[in-house]
């Protein structure tokens, strides 16, 4: 690979340098990781990259076969409660 130069605002460079220093890594390593986080290039398949990222993430997944039905019911309940709050708080202003 050949080296190239890009110009960045000084505050961005300082932030990158601070991040690299805190992690004990080079600017190239930190910058490369940041780019790979948002635009993975290893596999070339964005869907696979997203799936792998989701598997690696520390997320408490909810295993609910009726998730779409329950989600709709919860959203409708939220809208109903929101409507009721607007009706009850409107008293003198209406």
C-alpha cells in the first residue's frame, strides 16, 4: 500500500489521536476500525456483516414468535394512553 495524505480539521485529528493513545494503538488502526464499523469490507456482503455484528453484540434478544402481533398491540396501547393523556390534560385549554 502507498501512503496518502488527507486533510482533516484539527479538532478531529486531536480526537483521533486521543482515542488512539488511550487504546495504545496507532492512528491507522483506530481509523481503520472506525471505517470497518460503519462500512465493513471484509466479506463484501453487507447483510452478512450486519448479521455477524448482531450476533457479536451484547443484546438481550426477545424470543417471541408473536412479536409482530404483540408489537402492534403495544403500539396501539401506547397511542390509546397518549390520546387519553391529551384528553385529560386539555381541561381549561380546550
